[in-house]
């Protein structure tokens, strides 16, 4: 005797070797013997052989019309043998009964399982819904196959094009568009990115990088909701100063200005004036919500996405020719020794006499002119001479604490884009002509601005701590390799800066952290010793930690994108110039740094050369999609490498961008200076 039984939803048949009250020993065709509960035995038969029965049952099961079987089935519960007799023949044997069992079991949308070998037909509306779903699935499978065929043939279907960035970076693996790309990649035996590129889905490498960034960071678009800049209601005293700002010509968010009073009197009052949106904007206001969502302005060559809408920025920016609300720090110095005598903070209206532009003045505001070695024919020459002297003094004092000097041996780079011979006034599309110029780091105007901002940020940071008012600080425990800059709510030393504490509070129009700190500073200016009770954010306020977490992530992503898109334009410059060779310095492990471009890349043949060896490399290929520059050693240009400057030792972030999926992120902690990419306007 033979038996067909249910083994966890799989039907098997074999010879019955022995039988007890509640179980059987059954031998399968493979020779394996299994113990089966009697309740799981669904059919007993004497012939045909088990293998023959299963083969015949599977063949006859395919012939059963499910719609017709559903019509024949009774309303209540029934057994598979009953259906076989109703559907095939009243004398339906084991093969037909087994066929009915297999067919019923594989059609749960028609027949619900009611027990071992028992079924009940599904309601008509359930059957119709299930059939519609099955048909949709079939049609989807056909669509996936069609799209995959198009991709393999070098054409990109519209729906795949529309979902391109989602497919590549945040895929829904159940979406038909994603499945089509996977299927096409398998059929074409190509990487998905290469497949999509050849199919025309990625027509512009620049747009690919740009749209990918927007997809990641601005999924709702870059536009602003309708917003109005709130007016500052309190009457502010007018400062008796003539302040001037120092920025790039493209800067619209002018956050800071300087003033100098008392020259020749023995005591000089140095003023640092910061735009004061915090006097009008309130936490959780509509404008604040927009700023907190963006967290920072995003910079890139030829374009930027501001943290605040332009109409809001223009209400508070320090524009020349008008009196502007400001949070001012006044530091009184002994004119001879530059020792600090006094500091005070004021909320006031500051006359902005001039917006100086360093790109127009760098050539004339030189160290020689500032120190009296050459004529100084430019605005605020006397004030700039004092601020330069002060900046060098402040820098030397910081370096003493820091334990070693700050050396700026690498240049900064300015990117300028042109379209049809004129600077573009709209968002770049990647086809522009790019001009890259070097700018020496630590130039006099940069030094003046950066030291002034460090002075303000460290002074205000200490003041917040004295009054028990929390702020957002940046700290670094030491200059040891691998010790990173951290953000927190309590003052702590910043070894990299060489200061006892350091906040970001001097760019409230461009960084949300600065706006938050400005609210706290304003509370201190208004309330003094009771400021901790009046400040918007109290000690251990969860909002501050939330801001730190969100800002860290967004700022890293923004800087990473800026680094990657500048790399794109550097590679485009090489293409536009038709260069075949570059001079570079060896770093480590086959990495080299270009002498005159912001590029770190791998060059074959340099792996065994010593650090700082000077070489010429031959360009063998450029991939604007992966941002790779392929090169090999052409010649050694020196016999011995120059001695390494410890201050310029390579750190994290020197690895080149290794493809579009892993753009390098380097959150460098730099003071506010017009030459700093993340701070430049």
C-alpha cells in the first residue's frame, strides 16, 4: 500500500512500511524512511507507483479550470476527493484526486484551506480582487521585462529616468523601475551606473552630482515659502562708529563688520559688529523653522543655496550706507602693548560706512602697505593698519597656547564660471567655462577678518560660560592625530585654535548654530547676571542637542558636496585646457597632490616614492561621473623631497573622492574668513 501525505505544505508519496495507531513509517522513492502522523496522510492507494501518481497528478492538475472548479464547489467545507468526483468523474481515482488536491492547494485566492485536505471556496468579491491583483502582477512583470530590454538596447524608459536618483541612492526594491534596472544589469552583465549612463539616463555628469545632492538634502525642492522679515521693534542706540566689512564681491549675506576708535589716544577700542537677525526672529517662528530645516548656506562654484530667503537676508545684512542692527563686541586695547583692558557687548544700530571687497583690494592691501613700508592708497588705511597689527598679535598669542605655529602653505582656490563670455547669473548647468585662480592663505585681509572673528567667538563663549548660559561650542582636546573637533553645550578648550573656548556666533545669516548662539548672547546683553533665566535655551535643553545633531550631519553633507563639485570643476578645467600632464607632490600610498589645483588623486608608479617627492604625472583618463582622475608617473622632478612641514601633515579628508557614491567629507574647523570656502559668500 502507498500513501500521499502533507509534509509542512509539501506533498510526498511513498510505500507504507508499517502503521501504528497514530503514525506510519513510509519509504520514499529515494529510499529514505520517514515517520508520518496519521493525521497528515491524505490519500491511500494501491496503484500506480508513487512517482507515477505524482507525475500524473501534476499533469492533470494543470488542466483544472479554477473558475469552473469554483463554480462546482459546494458552499460549505469539502474535501479534495469530493471536488475530484464532482469535476472529473464520480469514479475519480487516486491520480485525479491527487490532481484536485494539488490544484486546490496552489489556488488560495479561490479556495481557502480549512484543515488537512479540507477546503472552502472564497467569497466572490475576494476572488475578483485576487484575480485583479494577479493580473496586475503579470502586467507589471511584462513591463519590467520590456523596460529591461530597452535599457540593454541603450534606451532609457521615461519612468526609469524619472526615478533615476531614487533607484541609485534610496531604492524601493519592490518598485518595477528598480527591478527593471537590476534585470537589465544581469542581462547586459554591466554595472547599473554604467548601464544607465550608456542608456542616456545620465546626460550631464554635473546635473547628476547636483540632482543627487538635491535628492539627498532637498527632496522638497530649494524654494522658500512666502516669508516676511520681522521688524526689530526695540529702539536701538546709534553707535558712534564708522564700520566697514571685508568680504568677497559675490557675498550678499554680510554678517560682520569692524570698527576702530581712539587711535593715537593710548587706548584703542576695536569693534566687531555682527548682523542681528536674532533681535527680530524668534525661536519656532516661521523664518526660524526654515532656517532650522536648512541649517546652513550651501556654497559651490557659481551658485549657492542660502539658509534664509534673500528678502529676509537683505533686511538684516550689513549693507553700506545704512544703519544696521547689530550685536557688537567692543574690546579696549592698550595701544602700545595691545593688552586687553576691557570688553563689553552692546545691542545697537551701527552705521556701515563701506563694504570692502577683498578680491578688489588684495593686490593693494599688502603687508608692506599695512606696515608703512609702501604707500597705502585705499579706504580705512589707518584702521586696517591697526587691525593688521592686532591680528598678528592675536595670532601669535594663540600660537603660543597652541604650541606650534599655524602655517598656510597650501593656497586657496577661487572658481569663476563663465557662460558665453559673461559670468552666469543663473544656476550653472555644467557647460560653463571655469577659471581657477590661486589665492594665498593667510593674506592680510583674511588674517584681519579671521582673527577678529576668533576673538569674538572666544570672548562671547567665555561670557556665556561666566553667566551660566548654555551655548553651542566647538572644542578639540588636543592636536594629536585623530583628535577631532566636537560640538557641545559647555565651554571647553579648542586646541586647534589655541583658545580657552570657541563658539560659532559671527555668521547668523549663514549658519543656524550662530543664530542660536546669538539669541543666547542677546539674552546676556539684556539681562546680565539673570540671563540664564531669560535665555531661550536653558541648561541641558534638549533643543540644543537636537540642533547640534542636525547641524553636524547637514554641514558635513554640504561641505562634502562643495568638495565634490569643486573637484568636478577642477577636472573640467583640465579638459578645457587640454592638459595631458600635471606637476604634483607625493603624499602616501600612491596618492599625489596637484601643485596648482585642488586635486588629490592616485598616480600609478608613485607608490614607492618618498613623501613630498616632486613629480610630473601623465593624465590617462578623466571620469566626470565618478570624479576620478587616472594618471601615471611621467618623471621625477627632484632628487630629494623638501622637508615636511608638520603643520601641513595630511589628515582625514585628503583621500580623493572615490566615485559619486562616496564623495569625500572633511568637516574642517576653520575661522570665519572670506577665503574659507564654507564661509565665503
